C-alpha cells in the first residue's frame, strides 16, 4: 500500500502554519485566563418595559460598593441617548458596568479601552474595567440606531481618588 | 538540458514570499495583541 507523499517544502509550510496557530491560541489563552482580558457577557435578562419599576434600573448611575475601590454603573441606552450621559468614577477603582436597552439594539463602546458590548433589549451586558489614569473617556453607540445615532454618546470622567466626591 | 531532479529543486522565491507573509502575519497579529494588553483587564 503506497504511503501518502507530501513534498518536503509543503511539510515545512504545514509545520509553520501549525506552530503559528498553536502560538496564537496559547497567547489568547494567556490574555484571557492569566491577564483577565475577556469578552463581555450577557449577565441577566430583564423586561425593557419594566425598567422604571426595577429598583436597580429606575435610577441608573454610579453605585459605590467599596469606597475608592469598587463601583457599579447602571446605564440605559435608548434612541438616542445614554442615561446617565456623564459618569464620574475615581481612578484605580474597579468599575463594573451593567448596560441594557429600553427600546432597540444599541452598542456601548468606551473609546481607548476594550470595553465594548452589544446592548440588546431584554438583556443586561456586564463588563468590568479599572481606569488607571484620570481623564475623560468618551463612550459611544456602535450600532446604527437611526437618525440620531451619531449624537448618542457620553463621557466617563475619571478623577484622582482624592478629588472624588468633592 | 538541466540535470536537476525534482528533489534538488529549492523554491527560493516561494520561501522569500512565505517569509514575508509570516513576518507580516506575526507583526499585524502581534500589534493587535499588544494593543489589547495595553487596554488592560476587563474582569
């Protein structure tokens, strides 16, 4: 029975391809599991028509969980605005965002970070981040949602911890 | 007439292109990976 013949140059090319694929896969595993760079998750379901009756969603904004260290931010997207549009958090604190939509599909992307999630009515997107440097981080809608889509943005003001709450 | 057999043939031009392709692939992939790491953890 004749064995399968593979040209030696083809063998080398297959080897290079396999090594590259393995290296990329390992590096993605390192980033995801060891360094904590992960894709956002859809955390829970919620009825978009009942957001105003929900104790957490009727008053969206920043919640201080552990002063200076841990914060939660509830954001509602709707045509064509985010509520709240301005968020203030201290630098160095872990901020967990919960984002949902009141009407149609939107997107939530914080520029200069890899915070990026689809905002789907009926679902809550959850993603966490630690803003190390004070400054202004704009967030935008990344899903075309109609005429006012381009005006759908907001800003996260990251202030030095000693200035937070003043 | 050339006495070169198929086993002796070395496709140098192809290997140069392969080298450029692999180098570009690693460079572009690496730059995106580096950017991802610079943005920081999300959990």
